[in-house]
C-alpha cells in the first residue's frame, strides 16, 4: 500500500498552483436498496490499487454524527456535519502518512445519516489504532467493520471493475438494480427510452439541462454478464445518436463519445446479429 498515495487527490504547489500530480479518476455511483432508498457511493478508480486491495482486508469506518448535524426532514448530514466529517477524514489521512501506515482510501458511501469510508490496509491493527485515536480526538463515535473487497464490490465498485478484477462475489449479489445514464438530444433520448423499455428497463427521469436520460434494470454484474449488457445497450445508444455515460465502467464516459470509435469490447459480435435476423437453429 505504501506505493500508492493515501487519497489519490490532486497535489499542487501552494505558491505557483502548478499541478504536481493529477487527481486519480473517481466515479459517483447510486445503489438502490430493496426498500427503494438510495445509497450514494464515490469510489477511487485506480485499478492497480484495487488489484492490491483484492487480497487485503477492507475496513469500513462508520462514523456517528451528532443529532444537530442531521437535517430534520431527511436525516442527511448538514453542511456543518459534512464539514466535520471530512475534517476527520483529512486528519486520519495525515496521521496515516505520518505513521507510514500501509493503508489507502478506496471509497465512501453516503446514506443512513452518515458518510462512511472504506480503506484497504496491510496493517489492520495499526490502522485501527490510528483511526480510533483520530475519531476520539474529533469526538466521533466510531465503529469499524472488516470485509474483503469481493464482499463489498457489488456496492462500491463500478460493475465493469468487478469482472476486470476477477472478483468472486456472492450469488445473491450477482444481479442487482443498476442505473444507466445516457447523453443525447431530446428526440434521440426519447427513441432510446422507448427501445430500452421494450428490453425491460425502467424510466427514472430526464435531466433536460444536462441532456441525460436515466434508466434502471436488474442486470448481472459479474464480468461476463455485465459485459453482455453493455454489448447490447452501448451500440443501441450509438445507433440512435446517444452515448452511454460509462458510470459503471473503468474508463468512464470519454470512450463512448460519438466522435470516438467504439471500443471493441463493447461491440456486439456479428454472429449475434445474424442469430437475431435468421434465428438460432437455421443451418
């Protein structure tokens, strides 16, 4: 873990504002629970780090805010509560660096009136000692859970990364409600919505200003299964002059821009086209 930056954030020269190290890519994900509520996840998409984390304990830090740090209506963190939460996070990362503790931040989740943080750590005892001391100094009640990356992958990782990392996830988590976002002109998005609804996707909404269509469907998120989903919807979107936003992919949205060639991994095999045209059994 010491070969990686603890947070992956951008580093700039305070005087010249020159960027010394660019920020690593992050992905903002939405996860839907059985009751319909949403959990918001922000994950650091550094595949080398995640490969290293796959064989290490992943520690979930669950912070309990003060009662006056939650909004009365929705029990969400107030700006003050959020600020104190991030102050803890920044102090913890500074302490980890000072102690040369081999641990790295990989993700955070927002929901249930908290913001919780995931770290991969080689030295679990040392990490927990530093985390508890930092929480005590910040007057934060802290609970720590230990997991494997595979156990939390369905929640915190882009679906494509699960397959690329060859992670084994529980059978009960291999199919889940997954949100898909598309960009395009209003008329193109309307056509795409109709085509997706024929395929069992459910309409969530349209952001007119951003020109985005949001759909959701229960889909497999293992490597082969999710790959098949993308090979269907990505070419479909492109055929209607729309682009998939790439939220659940490793490389993100730029690879799907209409001005770029479509990466081969998202192209449906020609054989499948002929099967749809002529049937499976014709010979």
